[in-house]
C-alpha cells in the first residue's frame, strides 16, 4: 500500500516538472510588442549548438538540448511596428525549452497564417523574437480585438 501511494504521488508531481510558462493576457502581450504582423510561416528550421543546420525530421529541442528552432515568416501586412518598416521576411527563434520535433513542426506549421506578436528591431539590430515564449502566434479571428488594443 505504501508503494502504491508513493507511485500515485509521483504521478501527480510529474506534470509539475514539465516545461511550462504562466499565461499572459492578450492586452499585455500586445502592449509589450514592438511589431504586430499578419504573416505566413514559410519555413521551420533548426540548428545545433554550433549553428549548423539540422535536417533530420526527428531532431528535437527542449531542456538540455543545444538545438534551436526558428520560424521564417513572410510578412503580409503590418498592423503595428515601432520601426519605420519591416523586411518582407522575418526569422523568429522559438524558445529552446519547448519540446519540439523538426519534422512534426514542419508538417503542422509551414503554411499556417496568423498574427505574430514580436519584439526586437532596428536600431537594436535585425534580430526578432516572440514577445513572450507562449501565445505569440494568434489566430486571425483575433485581428479586430488586437487592432482595438493597438489604438491609443
């Protein structure tokens, strides 16, 4: 019985050890964004810890891995930017602590359209990143709500 209780307790604790972040309200995400764009994911790429491209569909990211994944976005329209203009394509690295598999991400994400909430821009350089590790890609159905939040 003692072992059964210990096993049950371990099952309850295991999800708490998974990588997670606290959700942020949409209003806060929009307020913290340097850029809000409608874009299509045209590529998903991964590099190892030395910056070498990885093409193995089973390559993964996550805690303890030096692999980094990124989206290449084709910007369709700019809803807001703190920069004068944005390039037509933007590379956005994903948070390396998420558990991603290259092949799965390519299959599920390439071709998807959405509203992307981003940080980073000139004069800081050309490095763009998610405004927050989670929820930086929003559905197109939220466009009106996001545009209302962008108004002064």
